C-alpha cells in the first residue's frame, strides 16, 4: 500500500483553518505534459481558529517557486502538502507549480479527455492542481486566466477578458476549491438564453465536442425548466451572467455542480431519440436539475466539512425528486425512488458498509459518496417536510437561504433553522443523521367496539461500530379503508417517537383494512403479518398509489419465496390480481408497467437471508423465470391488446405520457416474447424509430436466445456512437443466461472497443456482470475472479472507480460457505496487491472485516 497507516479523519476533531482567504488569482499555461499553474492568494489570520502551523494541501505537484509578499521562501514539502513560516498579519502567497494533465488517469484534478483539458475537484482534487487549503470551509473569490492554443477556454463565473490564446474569468461569489472548474479544448456550443424572474438575461451554453451538436436540445430545455422551477417553488434566482455545461467522455461521476460551469459525464447530458432511451431522457432531466439546484443548495451555501456532505446532497436530491414529480408523475417517481432506495441504500445499511447519513469518521472521503448520503439524506428532508407541513417547510427554507447565504454550514445549522421557523425540538430527529441502519417498524392491530388500534414498535439492528440504537422520530402516514374499498380515514400522519407506541381511531362501523406507510413516509422496513387476501384487496382498492404498488410487490415476493423454498407453483391469486391491474385502463400506463415488475434477485436474496435462509442465486433466478413465464401464459389474451393499444403513431417525445405508454407496451412485449419466441420483438427491432423501442426489442431477442443477428446488426449500426455502444456491452451481459454471463463478460473485455480507462465502458461491462447476481455468483467463483482481475488492473489508473466497484462484494456474508470462501480469497488477493490505493484499501478493508 502507498500508505501503510492511512489517517482516519474524525468529525469530532474539526478545527477552523488557520487563515481566511480574501482572493485567489490563478494563471494556467496549458501543456499536456507540463502545465504551469501560477497562484496568487491573499491570506489573513483567522481570529476564530486555534493556533496551528500554516499548511497547504498539495499532491503530485512539482514546485517551481514560492514567495510571500514577493520574497522567495523555501517551504517544507511532504507527500500531502507543505508548511511554511508566515507573517502574523495579512500576506500574499505566490507559487508556481507544474503538473502533467495527460498522464492523469485518475480523472481527479486537471486531466485530459480525448484531447480536452478538464477538471474534477470534488472532493479533494484541487490539491492536485496547486498548493491550497483544499477544504470546503475555506471560501474565496476566484479570478482565473487560462493561456493555451485551444479555441475554447472556460472557467467559473463571468468572462471578463479574452484574446488570442487566453481568456480570463471572474467569479464574484465566494466558493471553496472543490467547486473550481476549468475546461479547454475544441468544443462547440449549443446556445440558449433564460430571463430570470427579475428580468436579467442569462446566456446559456451546452459545450460538446464536434459531432454531438444534435444531442443538446433536450438538455437545454431541461436546464431552462429547472431554472424556472427553482424560481417558482423555492424563490431561487440564478446569480451570474452566464451558465455553461460541458459534456466530457471520461468522468468518474455523473456530473459536477461547479459554480457557473457544470461538468457532465456525456451520458448524463447528450440525448437524441435515435440514441437515447426514455430512461436516459428522464435521468438527464433529473441530473441537469440536480446540478443546477446545487447553485443554491451546495454552492451559495456549502458544507463546513465533508462529514456534512448530506447537507448539500440530501437536500439537492430531494429537490430534484420534487422537480421530476412536478414535471412527470409524482406516484411513479416515488415508486421508482423507493425501488432504488431499497436496492442500493437498504443493502448498504444491512452490510459492512453501513454508516450514518453523517459519518463520524473516514479514511477516504471519495468512499462516502454513497446511497446513504444521497438517497437516505433526501428521505430525511422528505420526513422533515412531512412532519412540519408544506407551509413551515417553505418558511424554514427561506430562513435557511437568508441566514446562511455565503456560508459553509453543518447539519446543526440546518436543523436549527427548522427549529426557529417552526418552534419544534428536533433533537430526537437528529438521530436519523447519527445512527446507521434501517429501522424495522413492526405493526399489530386490534378492533373492538368501534375502536381500531394500531400498535407500533421500532427496532434498528446493530451496524458496524453501533450496537445500540435509540428510538427515532418516524412519521407514519396511514389511511383506513372499509371492506367495500371506501376510504374511512384519509391519509393521516402519525408521529412515532417511542420504542413502542399505539394509535387509536374511534367510531368505525366495521374492522378497517389499514394502508400503512403511505407514499413511503419513512425509510423503514415495515413488518406486519398480512394475508394475501388483504394484499390483493389493497392492490385493487388502495387510494394511495405507492401502497397499491407495494401490495402487489408483496404478493409477488411472498409467492416467489414459496416457490424458492417449497417448490410451490406460481400463485394464481397474484396472477389474477396482476392481470386486473394490467387491464385497468383508468390507471396510468407507467404505474401499470411498474406494477407488472417483479422483485429483483438481490431483493429476494436479502429477504431470504433476513428469514434465516441461505440464498441460492440460481434458485432465485429460476423462480423469477418461472413466474415470468406463468405471467405470460396467464395474460396471453391480454398482452397483444396491451401491446397494440400503447403503440405511438405521432412523433417521438420523451414526456411522461409517451414514456408511460412505451413502458407498458414494452413490458407486454417482454412477456409476449416468451410465448412467440421473439417474433414480435424482431418486428419491433426492424421497424424501431427510436432507441427506446430498438433497445427493448433487442433485449427481448437476447432473453429468448434469438439475439445473434441483432447483436451484429446493432453494433454495425451504432459503432460510431460511444454511448450507444455502452448499452450494447451492458445488455448482452444483463440478458445472458447466468451460466454464460461470465464468459460473455470475459469475451467483451477482449473486444476492441472495451477500455478500462473510460469509467462508462468499464461500468457498462464489469458493472453489468455484478448487477446479475445469478451470473456473478456462479458457484465456481469465476465471476469473483474476473472482477478481481480487472479491479487489480484498474486501481493504479483510477482508484475512485475501482473502490466503487468493490461494493459488488459487500453482501458476501449472506451466501453459503463455499461462495464466502471464494469471495474471501479474492478480497485477500486484491488487498495484498502492492501499492493498492487508499480508496480501494479502505473499501475492501471494511467489506472484508465484516
């Protein structure tokens, strides 16, 4: 390992930085192998900081010169930065360093992507550009001069000067170094304009490399819609003269919210009907909104330290979810969010990588850009809004922006705003930020003399480093229905604060059927003994769309578990209930498509594990295949009508109406293909006029073993488009028979278009294998060995992507002893690799140590 004893950083050890930074002036003289960075920084002592040496972060820099107030100095250099004696009062610090962007394969700091200079500084990448206090609570005003032969030279803020071979930018808003950005290269702009609510005109640009100009229109409209929504819903107006987005092929993350210059992974901004699916369009719309919303919740108000990462990310994820709910379907969005939460965050909470929404320590902050910080962090915002109500939520947010604009804040600052705005004591609610794990909410009920009582108890299992859990505040949204399906109690929020608590409802003529945790009002696991008859009733009658879907999902899960454990046949009651939903034209097609989906292999594996059984990945896959075949046969008369009914004749639009129709039609097509051997899928593939239809048909053909010709044709048609070819790589693995998934993956890693240096291509290939549990968890261990081989190769080049891919091993303790032994051997093999990165070593150490 590069660092035999990596330092653990603790929240409790936070201390303010020794100095304040009044201004930063940077000059970049660009060169692929020898870029010079000249910095001029005005420091003054911080009266609120404890006594400490003057220290600047810096990694991989060649120091050319350093001076204080014009006088040369010789600082003490280490692998992580420098120290130097400095004056007691204000002073001007100047350095010149040299860096090599072309050799920066980690894609952190200043690097090159297909000849274009690009930066990624969150979380700690700026220290690879120049010596600086690279921490989020050090905020300053930046002026940047870029000198180079590239035709487009971009940085944060507003342009203030440009000429032959140079451009200067000035950002008037103080920001931390992680929000710094620079892009330089041969780029073309897709221009736009937005007029703010106060009448200011803002220039908009989406910058792309030549050849991608026709894929920007949707992103531009999504940006304008986001700007308009933030004004209308949160009262937040954009604050610069220009807003730039740049599409970059090689990028570790989805996108980055740098002030005025958002940098996007190409897959998260480029879109056209021919090359992008409906899901791509919706994801692009949400990510553009997310990064734009960061302008206020992340940039104007940032986090004091990286332990507060959920302060900006949880709030902004919640805001982008609100946006999508408003512009598309709120019930469908909520269901999709919960599916992802359970698949990613609940899995995280239940394993060796569990950590609080606000961690108390870390070794490598890049490893804490997790579903817990983002998705669970957003759930906490939603719970706060549920508890205080819409009006008080709006009042609290207004106070937050007014009180903390221009500051680096903490979770305590955030909760204090709500306490001051509402008069509530949120001390107990704060436990959600401090305690890891997913609470189990157990429910029993009784009915007597017109009184119906719900008895709740909460318990959170131990997680690494936290054996004991205190009761949390849980908002439980409840409705009651009578036996004929009428609602006798509309949605009511019960506020649970104790380990056990009961709530009663009087004046009821008959025993009601409860609809509990409506709209998934809290991120908990609901445990209640429920009959399939009751689930079928809720699937048919519940007025809450989420719980209606949830009832169907529970019916499916229960039947699948019995199929796996007992060899039972598919549940006829479930098939009948599902068919009733599928044929109900009064329901949103998108909702019906979701209702026809089944629990994932990972969901079923965790359910079995929680029940005390050792999951068999092959048995789980086989049960799902059997149930899908039964669904196809049971609905064989309905499927052709559904498929035909939701074909769209008019021009393609990625809006909610068309997206929902295509989702239902393609769900029907997947089942139809099991009956006709892919005949209808082949017809759709041959006639498809958009990527949604073509890719859905291709997936059906692969699934039924008729995809050989389509695989060749698809590649020949799209080999010029890197993002479409990512789909080609991924789908072949996702649709492969589990027995062949490792061989398919191995063959694709030998394809000329495979490269591990591009994170998108690597994730599309190895990530697709790990997302197929029955394929990855082959009893031979071949999947484990193949992934380990590639992680060992990738780690020296890109530690961030390597570490994130290691999470494929996090559930290893749930499987049989044979698989555990095979995984353990691969974990130990990776951990014994010489010079393993800190990112990967920490991640695997946490997984291995479980």
